[in-house]
C-alpha cells in the first residue's frame, strides 16, 4: 500500500504545471494558448524566451528527480537494488504521466521529456549525462528542441540495451518505451521537420547572425 501511495504522490508532483503557473503569474497568459500549445519548456522558450524557458526546464527536470527519489522513504528498497530500480521506474513514469496529464491544469500538459530526463538522472546519472550530450550537440547544430529530444531518447535506448547492456528486463523494456513515447508525443513536430516548418528555439542567435554576415560578405566578394 505504501508503494501505491508514493506512486500517487509522484503523479501529483509530476502534475505541477510549471509552465502554466509561471506564464499566468508573471505574464498573465496561459502558455497553452500560444506557440505549439504545449505546457512545457520548449514552448516556453519560444513564447517567453530563454530565461523563462530555462526556469521551466529546471523545474520540470526536478519534478522527475524528486518523484523518482521517493523510494528513500520506504526502507526496504534502500538495500534491494532490483526492487528499488523497479519502484523508481514506476515512480518516474507516474511523474511523467502527471506532467503530460496534470490534474492541476485540466489534464493538458507538456510532452514530458524534461521530467523523463529527471527520472533517468535519478536512476542512472551517467546515462543521463550521455543523453544530455546528445541533446546539446543536436541542439547546437540544429536549434530544434524536438529533434534533440527524439535523438536523445533513441540514444537512451541504445545506451541501456547495448552500451551498458542492462540485464533487468523491466529497465530494458522501459528504455524502449521511452524512445517510442517521445517519438509518439512528437508526431506533429516530426511532420513539421519533414516539411521544413518546425520552429527553432531563440538560442545561438548570435552564431546564426555571424554566419549570415559571413555569407553576405562572401556574396559581395564574388
């Protein structure tokens, strides 16, 4: 019964609508009525800018970390690695579900990527760091958060299944489910990427301006 209570608590933590509350409190708007309509860090980056997008992202990551770490309140799981990992996966998934379908915000949330990352960070920090590396590299090269999230989730599955070769069946199934979930929740983004109409986040703007100036200078030189 304790486990069910903590899973419910994890869902409630994940349901904290960081982007919605920040947009309403500081700007008097509902972030879900602008941009892509999602209550997540990516849409906050686009609509409210990098500062607020970063704050929302940190908040959403911490939801995953805190919810997944609730196992510490059940002493049995402190010394049983197999059962602990299973409980952490359950707690983390409950938090991600809460982020996507938040009870505090009419069940209209974000895509859960940041909260999912927080969950992975709590379970296996090294894998999380590797996924962050993939995410940041793709983001630097493309400025597409959606593409960065998709490739990072695929990298997570590859790391768990092949690089770290985790033996626990539930964790392996979870890794595959993560990749599929992220791809599923980004179907519209994938469509826009294929059409060339996906929005880029407003970061690395100065790099792009320098490239444009260089291209202009090269054109003039010709």
